[in-house]
C-alpha cells in the first residue's frame, strides 16, 4: 500500500481530559506531541498492508473517566494514621490517584488501560514530605504488615511500580525533589530521590547563581526518559544514560546513599573508594525498592563545558564494519566519546525515513557504495576539555575511516540530539491505529554480539509483518548493549504478551544479559533465578529477609525475590 503525497492520519493533538484513562497513559507533557513522519506512515502501510482507510479508523480508547471497582481494603484507622504522619492533604484514596500511581509505561500496561482493564492498585497513595515521614511510615507499615511501594516518575517499562498486593504507594517526587547542596571541593551533589532529570541538570548548570559555586556542573546522566525520570529511579534500577560511555552508568555516579528499611535506617560513607569489605551501597543499587526506600543520595558531578562539545557522524558500509570500528574506539585508550551510537541496517534505513532524508542524499550514498539495508549510521559527541574533545573526535574519525566509513559532519548527531527525548511520544499515535512499538535491551560482549544480534532478530522477524530495529548506544572496552526495537500490528494483549516473552527468552538463549539499563521489575523477575542461579539468588533472598523480614517492601514478584518455585523460569 502507498500513501498519497501529503496524506497524514488524524493524529491526536489535544491534551487528554483530566481524570481520564488517557491522561494516565499519555507520555510526558500532556500538551506535547510528536507524530510519525510521512515516510514512516508510508513504511508502515507497506509493512502492515494498511491502506489510507486503515489510517482513517482511529481507535478512540481511554477517553472515559477512571472508574475503579476495587474498594479500599485497608482499615480506616490505617488511613487516618497516614494522615496524621504526613498531613491529610498528602493522602489520597480516590480512584484516579490509585490508578495513576499504580502504572508505569510498559506497553502491555498501556494496551490494557486503554481498554479499561485495571489490575492491581494500592489502597492509598501517600506523598511523604521528607525522610522523617518515610521513617514513620515504614515503621508503622512494618508493624501492621502493610505492603509498601514507591512511585517517582512512573516511567518504568517493566511493571516496576505496580502494587501487586495492595497496601500503600509512596510518591516521592511530590515533595522530595530538591538538590540539597553541592560540595565543590569533592565535586559531588546531595540530592533527594524524587528530583526529575531536567530540574537536577538545570540546578547544576546554574550552580554559580544558585549555590555560589565557582563552576557550572552537569549530572552526566541522560536516558531517553530524562525529562520524565528521577535521580532515585536511575539509581534503584541501575539505569544508563545516553552519555554513559564517558560519564558512566547511574551506578558509577553514586558516592553515598541513605535508605530507610524495616530493619532500620542507614547511610553509606562518602568516600571515593575504601577496602572495607563488600559494599552495601553496591547491593542497594538496582534493588528496585525490595529492601528499603532511598531517601537521599550523594552523586558525582562533572564540569559543564558545552562549548567544547564536538559532534560527529559516519556512514559505515556494513554492520560488521560498524561493530569492529566501535570496538577499536573503545579499546584504543585515547579517550572515550560521550555519546556513541551505531544503528544496524534496518534501523539505519528506517531512521532515515523517520527523519525525512532527502532523496538526493540517498542517491549520493548509493553512488558512494553505501547500499540500503547494508549501510549503518554512527553518530556521537565528545565532551570535556577543549583539547580532549578535539583529540577524541580526531582519533574516532581516523578509526572509522580505516573501516570504510564516510564522514557525514556533525549534522546527523545534532539533528538526533534535538529530538532524542521525544521519540516515546509517537507510541500513543501508533496505538491509536493498532500498532505497538516496544523495546528490550541486553548487554553483550564483543565476542557474542553477532550471535545475539542475529539470533534475536531472527526470532522477531519470524513473525510476519514485524519490524526490528537495533542499535548499540552504551559502550565499554569489553562489549556494548543491543537495544531491540520491534514494531507490530496487533490490539490483542495476549498476543503481544506472548511475543514479548519470546523476545526476552531469545535474548537469554543467545547468551546476552537479561537487562542492560531498564531494570528487572516484575516483567523479568520470573527469569532472574535462571539468569543468576541458585547461589546468587539465595544471597539476594537472605538480604531480603534481613532488611524486610515481614516482606512488605515492593512484594509481588519484584526482582523475583518472593516468587514461588512454580512461577520461576529456569533455562531450558
């Protein structure tokens, strides 16, 4: 099928009404939208055998007000005690709040919500004002065996915030969202867990005006969800940012943490390194609310020097060439780029359509020998001191050239940077026409990268009419990550669920990690026993028994810690 020139589906361009399901499933700002390009509409019509008529039958789901059949099951005396602790204005039991703070942005969740299917919700939503409120709440809930969950931004893509056993959800981003101070001598920042990425970065950039600092700083952590994720969320899910190749993953940025657990409160020491046995701070990173609640963190910060940023982009003749060049860049020891990203052939060509590459550019690339469904786009940046960024870009250009890459200036990288946080907005548009887009990512070594790439792609492409775009965007001397984006036409939640589970299992069967930077949540918790093995899982469960003896912290399958044996998936 083809679309007439200028044809565009009737995309949603009005903010959802307050109180509706649509206002919960909507990503990001309620007034912001980004629609698929004409090229992408044309591409999907071809892939999914859709006509203009198909793109005229918009599915108007989720525009009704939230209604909830599950009554509040907590005794009224518990609700009253919550009000005494945090103030009555900070406790909600209405249907809308209970649903809003029970859901993240997992595709399966959004598909069900749009159809009016509401699963687990908390009995009450509480907005603690500070860590003293949290201490009181944890003590009370532990005494009365009330399940507790933490919600910050709600950008989880693995059922990470779902209150599987009722109880109470604590929303830490309402009040606990401040930068508490900057230690310029140590180059660290003390921050509350509910501070959103843009607010955190802005405060660091304006450190001289706000904190009397001598220099401007940056957090160095920029996931795609940056605008709608929080510092605490980055830490407890082992997040990774788009500039992590230079700055490090979220776990690398943490200096110290303070947690409130049912067993007690503790804060780790603020030393850059210490040989004092296994580090409890490392154990708490990635714990996803299963041991306790993060109430404060001390983070590394970096000098903010955007004027020194260097942009570059290349086109490689093949995926093999792009991979080998990337490995050489990461192992050559001349310095690391901040952003570095390679797209496989399918993502490259579909990405060129998404961004509306002019036909004369495509003809030029073909003339130079860079053929469709073979060529691979690479883009990136270098950050730091001016002489450093100049050197890194120069060295990268030399390496890429030696693998047959065509230098494309910094244009592609700059264009990508302008829209790098807005891609998730398109998911709502696509779901309106029965098209689902989702992502799964895994860590790979250089030695097994091609096996994972080929094996997982083969599984995805085995389903007729399914797109699979793959890129690597977080690099290490020993390997990288593979980020699989699949697009399929279906409105059947069961079909989607089964297919997605198949992709997860294919990733594991081909020798990749279960997750790279999205965390585990409940979606992949069932696989953790098979991934880590009995001994390691028993260590994690022993810690669970110590920190949370009554099992109130994020129960119901998070990290697979409290799943019965018959719900755990072991290798075949």
